[in-house]
């Protein structure tokens, strides 16, 4: 292979590595002969087995950073490894808040550019990146011409996560150097959003509502239908901006990217911004009273009808069979 060593910035929660982390580890195996991870926090050793199962042979542990934001510490630790001679050819970073922060700070520390908003990687002597433009209607291709490490920030759901059956990753301490005042920001409180059912970006069924619902109260139809289908409730940017639902429900270019088995779009016209976040779904079902709505151009099944009539009928049919 043209690239020997690939590093992945690995994020995890109490449930284990994030889905984006597992996606990047899977893709890393296709790019290089050695896959390693960099992570932080008190639970890093506890996820070593899961990281190894997806291909990481080693995980560099920055350690417990307590209530500090990870950007300064993690980028400092990676820079120290690179400057000490342990450098990857490529660093794959999740396009999360922390991931983007680490990538930006590392770019400055190493004086290396970053390619962001990546949705595809094409292996070769030089790895080419794919970036959606104009809401996904065009794809730009880019590549680095200078020496590595080459830093890529990858959008979620760009690759499928597949285990390799590897052994637990070896945990190697990689403490951050003194970060001084740059690490002054502290997390004072954490608030977990209350929800039932699967996470939006991990659900196999997603039911999303748009402006066609007419009012915030009618979003209850979306939530009820999602619950009956064992899925998650999503939303278009229009009703998030209108304050009907929280931003955490937003699907689209500036929200979450989803790739469920079934995506049900209800009262969503299909603005390009929304479609770029869900058009990779395996089966798309659209309900809209406008037969010329753009959403029908990518739908596998379209229902031309009023969501206020279609959704209650569908909910009643599902209840009668339960």
C-alpha cells in the first residue's frame, strides 16, 4: 500500500466507541497496512477491545483530562508524538465538535493544512478526497501535495462500519505536554437530552417532519409514528428554525446525516440542504400534497396526499396490528 500508517481520532461514550469512530477505523484498514487510534479520557483502556475489533492495533491514550475541553490537550499530545518521530501518513478525524477543534489546533501546531467536510476517500499513491458542493449537487475532488501527516475531517455516515475481528488494541500512554493558558476553558455542567428509542443518526427507521405539518403541535404525529416503527423522529431545518423542535432533531447539511433502512419524509418539500443529509437512506418514502415537490425525485415510494390525513391513518393501521 502507498500509505503505511493511518491514525484515527477515536471518540467514545459510556456505550463504547462512537459510530463515526468505527466507520473511520473501517475505512482506515482499506487505506493503510497499520491502523492506530488516539483517544483520551478515563475510559480509554475500557474501549481498547472494541477499537481493536475494528482494526486498531494500538491506541495512544492522552489520559484523563478531567473537565478540560479536549482540543488543546489532544492536539498537543498528537503534535508531541509526531515531532518525536512517531508520525502517521494520514490522520482521520470525525467531524464532531471536538474532532474539528482538535484538527484545527493540530493544523497550527504542525503547520499542515486540513481537508474538511470529506464524504469519500479514493485510495492511490495520493489519497483523493470527495467533498459535496452546492448542497450535494456537485462533488469536488482534492488531494494533498505536500508531506504528511495529512489531516482529513470526515462527515458521519460516509462509510460503513465493519468489524475485522482483531484483538484488543495495545494501550500506550501519550500524555499531553504543558498546554498553558490555551487549556483554560473548563466544562462546568453536562446536560443529557431526554429521549426514548434509538439515536437519530443510528436508527434503522427515521420519520421526519417538515413545514407541511402546519404547526408545532402536529409534530406529535411524527413522534408517535416513529415510536410505533421503533425508529427516531427527525425534522427539516425549517421547523427547527421555527422553534418547533430542538436542533438535535435536524437532518440535513447543517444537521445530522442519516442512512437508515427506511426514511419517511412527511410534509418535507425536499430542499437540497435537507436531501444531502438523508439521500443515502436505503428506502425513502415521501408524503407530500405537492406532486411536484423535489423530495419525490429521490423517493422510492411517494404518497401524494395531506400528511394530516395520511399519518393518522398510518398510525391507526399500525396500532390495529400491534
